[in-house]
C-alpha cells in the first residue's frame, strides 16, 4: 500500500530518480518513487557507457558488460585518431536494465518506496505541499508531498505540468544491437562526416559476448529532412567502412531523445527537475547518467535541510541550488560552444583538416594527457592554445565561450 503523506515524491525511477531517492532516503526522509513502467530499466535507449566516476559512486560492477580503453575516431576522409591506451580503462559499458535496477534497489535498501505502473495525473503546489492525483495499476489515489522531484526523462511530465521550459537542444539517437562486427577489443569506434552523422558522430561500441551497439545521433535541424535511420544506413553503406559491416546481424533497434542544455527553470514552488528532465545530458557525448548523479549530489546537504525545515518554496529551492546548477550549466554551455566550433558547425573539409591535426603525434599526446570524457572543455582550450593549427580558432572560441 502506498501511503498518503511523503517528504519527497520522485516521478521516474531511472538512474537519476533512483540515485536521488538513495541519497534522500539515506538521510532519513520518506521517499516514494513513481515509475510508469512495470519493470525498471525498460525500455532501453542507451549505449550504456558509464564513466568510472559514476560507476565508483554506485559500485554496480556486476552490470558491466565490457571495459573500454579508448576510442578510435575516424574523420570524414578516414583519418584515424586513436584516443586512449590499451590496458588503461577509460569507461565501462553496462547492461542498462541491470544498472538501473541496481540503482533503484539501492534506493529501496536505503528505505525508499517504489510504486511501479504508477503515473501522476494531476499535481498542484501551494504553501502546504504538492497535492498529487496518481494512477497506480489503473486505480487513482490522492497523495501529498513536501517536495516533488521530476526525474522523468527527456519528455518530463513534471516539466510540462509546471511549465518549466524546454532543454536547449533535443538530439535524436538511433541504435542497433548487432552480432558479427569485428572491432578492436576494448576499443570503441567513432565515425564522423555530414552524410552519416551531421554535426555529430556515429559509434560502434563493444557490448560483451561478441555483440556491438551501432548508433548515430544528431539534431533535427542538422538532419535537414533526413532521419537518423537513414544516417545509420549511410554508415553501413559508406564506401570507406562498409566492409566492416558486411557480416553483421541486427538483434535489436532503439530510438530515443537526448536532451542537452539545462532548462531555464529547474525549480518551481516545491518542485525540482533533475537529470534528463532538466536537460542535463552532455552536448559532446550525449551521456546523461553522470550529470544526473552530479546534479543531485551537489545540493544534497542544503536540500535535505530544506526538506526537514519545510523551506521549499521557489525562492528557497533556487537559493540552495543556484550555485551548483549554474556551474553545471556553464560547463555545458562551454562544452557545446567548443563542440560547435571544432565539430558541429564545420564542413567535412574543415573537419578533415582538424583530423589531420589531431592525428599528429604531439597533438595525440596532448589529447591523451588532458582528454577526459567528463571534462572536454580543458582539452578543447588546450588544443586551441597549444596547437599552432588551431590558434586561428582562438578568437572565435573566445567570443563563443564569452557570449554563449
Ligand atoms: C541512443 C542513446 C544512447 C545513449 N547513450 C548513453 C550512454 O552511453 N551513456 C549515458 O550516460 N547516457 C546515454 N544516453 C542518455 C541516457 O540514456 C540518459 O541521459 C539517462 O537515461 C538519463 O537518466 P534519467 O534517470 O534522468 O532519465 P531516464 O533514464 O529517461 O529515466 C526516466 C524514468 O522516468 C520514467 N517516467 C517517465 N515519465 C514518467 C511518468 N509520467 N510517470 C512515471 N514515470 C515516468 C521512465 O519510465 C524512466 O524510467 C543515451 C541516450 C540515447 C537516446
């Protein structure tokens, strides 16, 4: 039976909702997670890359399908830039179902309650709390909470219900799971070029047991009427790389949105958005698990104190979150500006020139020294400052970083 009165109700039991629930329940708050599906971790729309930092936080090593040492990045004309060192782990590939279930299980072990097959139908907030009408297994029920956390993903109901804006960019990702691709062990591949992933890249990621995840992502404006599935087909038939895909057999297909660019209004009276609901995915990689974890962790202490004191109006939530959220937003904006400068807003010709420079030994050394999937900005800036060929971009970079 789901109780009527909660400290925190979380809409969405994905990784962000599960992690927020674990933290808040561990601090003694009563927490209810509402999950619309009958099962955690389904449907699955993810390449499954989890950074070591995020993994060390939850220690769900059982969900790891494959360890990755580096990325072999291909320019539009085929120039290869290998980033990473064999034997030195860079990131993990997980089974998202197992990972999400593990995160949510940790929340339940910490004392949070999970209600499956459950969605909010209505929610209104006032000085006394948030009053929700919810549906559980088809039956409606009214509950009250001090704080409502919207962790309900890219198309967040919470965000729409409380009119909290939209993420700056909504990328579209398409992915298949295949057998029969022969890549380098423990390395993922990234392919670039306007035909196969306009402004972005496509990926082939080993996912254990001889299987690979092949994906493409881009933004609707850059696709110019084409679908991401068309881009995927163009990758498979690309003259430079088609031989690699000759023997693959698809076992699954997925398509999903990737919201990147923090919404203007992350808080409202007694309501806060976290993770994909707030537009937290990285503009450079589309990774959203790490940012969701970081977002809640950075405000935990003041948020817990505010819940205890029931000081949760918009002004109070804004005050306790503004510093941390602004830092995250600035990082995201800088990463997007650099991505646009170096990759997304370039022609294939310019990108080929960049790849020729990336592939030089001294530049590769720099990339391997400073390159960190979690922090692309220091690498981008170092490239612009230290590599003569990129110096002419410095002025443009400076302007973009200052004004975006
Ligand atoms: C093709 C693709 C590849 C990706 N690859 C990666 C990757 O390799 N690494 C990475 O870190 N990220 C990746 N991402 C992004 C990643 O999937 C998300 O950023 C991450 O899942 C965000 O977690 P979240 O908990 O905020 O949201 P979600 O994982 O979307 O979880 C939201 C939860 O809320 C539930 N929900 C939604 N609406 C309601 C409602 N009204 N009521 C109740 N429950 C609701 C959903 O069922 C879901 O369980 C990828 C995305 C795509 C599309």
